[in-house]
């Protein structure tokens, strides 16, 4: 994302600002702790891949209400001049703890923890949730597609179907984080320094009177290219690639053919047979057209000789699980644990840490406890911002997050790496101390 655009502080819900004014009027300025987490996994999912943290840190470092923002708020007739004057000087001065990007997380585990004066922490809720939620959803979907491809190339093709240009960039970024090879979108490739991939569109072939002429022209211009062979008849298109190889001889340099319609399984087998018969063993087969992790896995289970996949719509909107039940909740204010007892949304009070046990290189279970508890396992939340400034030691970049994601997924129990819901969920326990605090507050709230 880089530096947030002008007016980014106004990317908040109205009630965040009305509450902020109420805090000011009531003299409530103590430190609050808000935690971002999701309550449950979508059907068929066994884990979530954490993503979106750099955008949050960029936003918090640059946080301020511009004069235009304040003029708009003044026009609503809800806010006093005193409050708006105070708002003009608000900057984020708090601390942030978070799990590093690429970490595997589970229900009720804090992903981002904001520790700041309550007015500041309240105002940033909407943006924090927006960035963390969407990128976790997208990264988790991409991780499943990459897992299904079993080491074969996966490329993000989803920009034209994403829900807006900003979302398209996040699709490309999170796909790469989750293990995809790159993206077809040049803006995303430039922004994040990830590989750009491209073949050709049907329109290029259509613009020629003869399909062979289109292939020859493109192959001469772009050595190592991929030719799209299904504009008219897929196998006839493959035959034309063979004919092109015969004509160009040693000058033939086509890396792959792309299949984009029809029965991809049958066509890939037939195409492979024709290419091999012509001695074109090095020409790979790349497939696209409505793919997701299930169709990719089915093709490979059927022994289809496909070397790479372009995945678009299903990836860019995470179609089967486009949302998480994610929340940003107050768990502590003025040093006192705060809870919520709503049905189905009970909130454990107090600032928390997540401890992960590993047995023989495999994740064995997590415990949600207090930061000062001596619990078994590695603490997942690390300090990433102090006093409103990103910590220099937390600047690992996208490539480090990508490596972490691979290591994390490899360390999952095998059942959790399946495309189908595991028989038993990953074990996440709450420490006795956290549970005791919740029970005590529950009793206090229920007392007459």
C-alpha cells in the first residue's frame, strides 16, 4: 500500500468518531487494548494465514485528520469545535503487537493487538479490520490453491474480477505471500516487486486472418512466450504450434501452450501426446478457466500433464469463503480486563499472548494466555510498533513473509493441509488464568 492516501483517517465508521468525542468529554484517556481476531473458521477451512500487517503499520504511522476531513465532520453538526481542534492534533502514539505475516492462526487468537490511548485506538478500528480481514481471507484462499497445485506454477489472473483496483493489488500480494509465482497485473508486480506473467489474449489471434500467422508473429516478437491455442479449436491450435516448430527449427522458442476452455483434463492429455510425438517435450502446458483449489486438485489426481495454472475469479473473490467472522474488540481499559457476554460472542478479557507447541517439527497445539505467563510453546505475538513508530527490527518484507508462510503450512498436521475440513480441529486452549478472569467477570455481571 505504501503511504496511505490523503484523507485515510476518515476511512472510519461514524460511531468511532462519536465515541471518540464522548471519551474526550468524559475525560476517558487511559490506555486501551484492542485485539483483532476471528471467531470461527469458514466451512471446509482448517486454518487462516495472517496477512495485511504492513498496510496497518503504514496507516498508523501516517495517521492524521486533514483540514478537509475536519471540515466535513464539522458539517455533520455532531461535533464541537473543541473536539475538532483536538482531533486535528491526534496522531497514533501507541504500541502494536502482532503475529508476523505468513503465520498460521486459528479462532480467537489475536492477530493484531493495539495498545494506545482509547481515543486513538478506537478511531483506527475500521481501517485495521478492513486490511487484516481481506488480506487474511485472500492469503488463506491462495494458500489452498498453491497446496492443490503440488509444486506446480500458480499465477494470479484475478485483477479484472476483483472487487476494485485496491482489492486486485491485495489479491496479487497475498497470492505471492501464500506461494504463487506471481501475477498478471503490472501495477501489482511493480508495487510489490513480484514477478509479472503474461501470455496472449484471444483478441490477438482474432485480429489475424490466419491463426498460424498470429502464433508466428507473437513467437518471433517474444522468445520464450506462451501461446493461447483454444481460440477456435484447441487441438488444431496445438498442431499449429507443432507446425511452427517445424518451420522455425532452431529458432523455435515457445515455452508453453495455454488451455483456457473445454475439458482441460482431456485436452491437456491430448495436447501433451501431440507435443511429445513432435519431440516438443520442453513445451509446457498451462491451464486457466474458472479454476479453484478443488478443480486443480482433481486435474492432478487424474494424472493430467499440466505444468501451471492461472487462477482468477475464484481466487480474487475467495468465492467459497469470502469473509471471516473477524472483530476488533476492547479487552482491557485502564489496566482492567473488559469482557463481552453476548450469546455466541463471549470475549475473554485482558491482554493476551498465544503460545504454540511444536513436536518433531509439527504444530501440536496453541494456548491463549497472558503475556507474563510461563506457558509451554513459542509466543507468536511480537512487538512491531512502539510509540507510534514501526520497529526497525520488524521490516522483513514480503519475501520473508512468503518464506514464513511456506514453513508454517509445512508444519501443520497433515489433516489440516487437506482441502477438506479436518476431522478434528487444531487444538487451541485457553489458560486457566484467562478462564478464571472471564468467570470472575461473568459472575460480577450476573450479580443482582
